[in-house]
């Protein structure tokens, strides 16, 4: 059996999850890589095993399915060498809530909320007696407010932040050294916006970050036990503003932004 700690990463087949896989392998973790596209996971696992000489295992699972989610949870609960769980799998949606397919909204809640809930429970049952390791929940800057046309996304990511904060309090109340983090990135160059069908062009270049940068910030902050991690000075500044400006003003700005965008688009 491996002496190395195991990192379980959901949504490892691309973007931020794949960056977590490479960086955690470089730190000496064995990996369990989870997502639906098995071929992608397999080639990433081969690449990582060759480069870093750790064990990397692909596990195909659709985390919106109860059966698949339970299968992954069981593996997480029973992994003797579990060190870290990264709840990263996710996707966005575009369009007014009532005009979008409810099945997609349902899947989003299953993935961002229920899968995170179940896998986190499985991981904590495993990690608490060991008094080590932790969980990183990949949330979003969108968790700190609401935007028209992305309502379920912001709501589920807000849930992630609240859930992670609550866990941090419970762990502290029990003097547990197990760490939790809510990682809240802004625009990151991954497949996220392709899947969403959103053009990257209108977003100013300086606002884009690489997945490597986001993950590096997350892991450095995890070492220091930071609860909320917002990578990049621009986004830290933006969050500072969001926190000091009146909520009613933020809501007005959000609605005005969408109206402006619609006008420009319909010209
Ligand atoms: N990119 C950004 O600008 C940004 C900003 C803030 C937060 N985030 C968050 O970062 C996380 C990672 O996204 P990303 O940017 O790296 O996008 P991405 O490249 O599209 O990666 C999303 C990952 O989630 C997996 N996934 C999606 N549905 C799944 C399901 N039902 N079951 C299992 N795995 C599933 C995908 O794999 P399969 O398709 O193979 O299943 C893929 O590996 C998400 O939670 C996202 O909300 C992204």
C-alpha cells in the first residue's frame, strides 16, 4: 500500500481540476481523478504518473447521479490514506431562470450542492479521527452577490461558501486541525465558458487568470489555513468594494449591467 497521501479531485478532466491534479502530484499526493469523460482522465493519469511517479487512478462518475455519487462517497470514506478532497466539478448557466431548462438547474444543484455535501461528509468521517488533511470547495466570486441570468449558479456557490464557513466553525469548536477552504475565483481560462456558450471577448483581458495561478493561490492559502481564497489583486479589490458598497446599489448596478449588455447586443 502507498505511504503517500491521497487527493480526491472531482472535475479533474479539464481546467482547474486538472491543474489541481498536476500541482498536487508535484507535492507528492497520489490521486483519484473523477469526472464523466473517462478517456480524458485516463490520459491525465498516465501523464501524471509518468511525470511525478505517484499513483493516479481515473474514476468515471456523473456526480449528478445518486448511484455514482454514492460510489465515489464510499471510496472517499474508505480510503486509508485520504489527505485531501477537492470538490471542484461544476458548470455555469446562462439565461433567465424561468426561461432555462429546469433539468439543467436541477443538475447544477445536484452537482454543486448535493455532491459537495455528500463527498464532504464522507471525507470528514474519514479525516476527523486522523486529525489531518482537509477539503477545498471550488466556489466562485459569483458567490458574493447575485446577477440576472446566472441565478442558480450564484445561489449554489453562495451555499458552498456558507457551508464551508459553517464547517470551519464546527472544526474550530472541536479543536480539529482538519482544514476547509472555499476557493472563489473570478474569470479563469478553462473549458467553463465553452461549455456555457459564452464568448470570452467582451471580458477585459487583465481579468482572465490561468488555472495554474488560481490553484497555486489556493494551495498556498491552504497551507496557511485560509478559509476564503480570492485569487488575484483585481478580484480582491472588487470583493472589497462589494463588501463596503450598499447592497441595494450593487443590485441596481447588476440590473443596469444586464440592460446595457442587452441593448448593445440588440443594436
Ligand atoms: N472558469 C472560471 O471562470 C471559473 C470561475 C469561478 C469558479 N469556477 C468553478 O471552477 C470549477 C471548475 O471549473 P473549470 O473552470 O475548470 O471548468 P471546466 O474546464 O469546464 O471543468 C469542469 C469540470 O467539471 C466536470 N464535471 C461537469 N459536470 C460533471 C458531472 N455531472 N459529474 C462529474 N464531473 C463533472 C467536467 O468533467 P466531465 O465533463 O468530464 O464530467 C470538468 O472536469 C467549477 O466548479 C466552476 O464553477 C470556474
